[in-house]
C-alpha cells in the first residue's frame, strides 16, 4: 500500500483487492481499488458486454431508521414520497438543507412497517447520520448508523443473476427492478436489491462485514470478474447518473440538477421544500445538460463550456465513451446558452464542437 494511503479506512475486502493486484487509491477516506490488472476498459467491457462485474462499494454508508414515526420522519427529512413505498421496495431520494441544496442523494428501503434502511454516500455517511439525529426531535424513531458493520458488493451485468442464483436461497426472478428481498447467502442473512449504478441488470448485496470476503470469493468462483472505481465511473457517466461532488453538492438544488422527479412538493412539508419552491419560481441560474463531442477530444471535469466563444458553464463529469466512440460530458451551463448558438468544450485551449444529447447516452438495460 502506498504510504500516503496508510491512514485510510480499509473495507473488509481490502486484502482481496491487494491479492488481485488492484491499484489502490484514496476515495472518500477509504483505500479503494480504482482498477485491477486487466485495466478499467476491460472491466467496463465485461459489465457492458453481457458478463458480470463485482464492485466493492463497502465504503458506502447504511443507516437504519425504525420506530412508530419512521415514515413521518423520513417524509420530513427526505425529498421523495416515502408513503408510496411498499415492503420490499426502494426508491431514489435526497437529503436537503434549509437552503434546498443537497446534503446527499440516497436510496430508501422499506423493510417493513415502521422500519427503513438508507444507503448514503461514503463521503457523507457521518454527516448524514448527524443530520438525521439533529432532526429526530419530536419523532419516535431510532436512528442507527450501521456503516462500520455492513459490507456492500455490487454485482452488475447481464450475467449477474446466473452468477448469484446458485448462492442464494430465494428465486431471484422474484426481485423486480428497485425491489429487494432478505435472503440466505452462504448460510447468512443478507439483503439483495435489484439496483445499481451502471444501467445494466444487476444486484447490490448488503451483508454483515465479516462474510464479505467469502461472498466475494464465491462470486468470482461462479464467473464474476472484479471491477474498480474507474469502470464504475465510466458506466454511470454513460447513463447520466448524478454523482455527489460532481453533479450535486450543497450549492445545487433539485431544480438545477434535473432531480425534481424525486422531489415531491405535493407530499407536505419537508426540509428544504420552501427554498426549492422559491428557486423553481425564480428560475435556475444554471442547468445540468448532456453533451456529445462532434470534434475529437476527451472532456474532463471543470473544462469550460463555450457558446459562441464565451464561457457559459463547465463540465462536471466527462470521458471518452467506449460505446459511442466519442467524448461525452455532463455540464452545468447558463440556461439561455442551451438555445443560443453552437456549444463547445474547451480542451487544452482548443474549442471542441459539442451538441446537446439526451440521457442516457447509451440505452439502459436494467430489468424492468
């Protein structure tokens, strides 16, 4: 391990990554595999190309919310409508501050009546837990941060079900997209969710931290291949999925980020609602858009976006898309720039012509 990484938190799978010759980098305070010996492109191709890739995402945080007021509490602290969740269903949501900007984007799982499970971003897991605790006054709820005792593995790609089914004691056909089930896996109870960050069919498996190495090994033995942060970022960028610290942060509201679809203003009061309403009425000063390069080049984060030679925004995520064989980017721009003139991305002093694109950049193949 690089001496600069010695103070980083190691996931339960750290030794497995080292044994597989992964390149370890700092990420959200954790020592994480950015790629393995085969390289990020090959890892990407396995997931997009019909195989099954496994990602260690144990750096993510997990928070359990339980008690008679659990639903009412989550209605107040999250943006989506928790009352619409059935047992075994999960939805995408967010935590906002009073200014209406993002504390985090999260997923909310309804385990059963009065009990929910939140998955939060690695960099925010302590802050999120503290935010929930601070706003729990007056609600009959128990908030438990289970991040340090939970491991999380994402199994993604068209072959994922074939890889996982022999290990699970339930029929995975019964788990629809954005649904989950508690199941036995190698003799232990886990939560298997048909969700992911890649646009491919697959699962996220929440488990006790101590069994993660055994589960990892079993998935490899059944045909999965390890994939790191670089491949994961390529896959999510092609889908246009927002990443905290890139497309969303505490300066951005759901109005700018195009995430009003997870912000249910008609459900009643919630933290940040008043500010979001005001921003929507006033109009956003910037908008998140998708761009494809017409010219050659690879757009990167913070590269300027130009309209008629004038800087009108900047790239938040950019890459060369292996599927499209061209540069693609997510970017924030001034709203008027979208309709006025030709857009370009400045790449090393050169204006590379770009065109507006629809998301996702490549078709989603999640199992509906």
